[in-house]
């Protein structure tokens, strides 16, 4: 199970890899912030601090990952549309 498994790219494969990697990092940060928040109820004061810092950071990383995936999908769609238009002009 990898994020953005429906997106394929011919020219921007590395950028798609970066988008997938940042999505995994963002999800891990999100899980970490939730776990640290649960520690707040055990009397650890660092848990509330992690929710304030890691939760917005994880959401930002996931948002950035989504933007990269949108860029890759948009470029691939544009490339396919252009190839189709060029091939239809040849015939």
C-alpha cells in the first residue's frame, strides 16, 4: 500500500517518489503526535507540546505531498493530451 498508487508518470518519476515519501513521513508524524497526545493523560507534559507542534507540521507535510502529487498528475495528463493531439494530426 503506497500513497498515490493511481498516479503514474513518465517524466516526473522522482518527483512522484518524493511525494510518496513525504506522504509517509507526514503520516508517521501524525501518528507520533497522536501517541504523544495520549501520553498527556498519563501525566507527561511533553504530550501536549507535541500536539501543538507536530500536528500542524504533519498536516503541512501531507498538504505539501498532495501538491507534489497534483503537479505530477497534471503534467502526466498534459503530456498524454499533447501526445494524443500530435498523433491525431499525423493521421
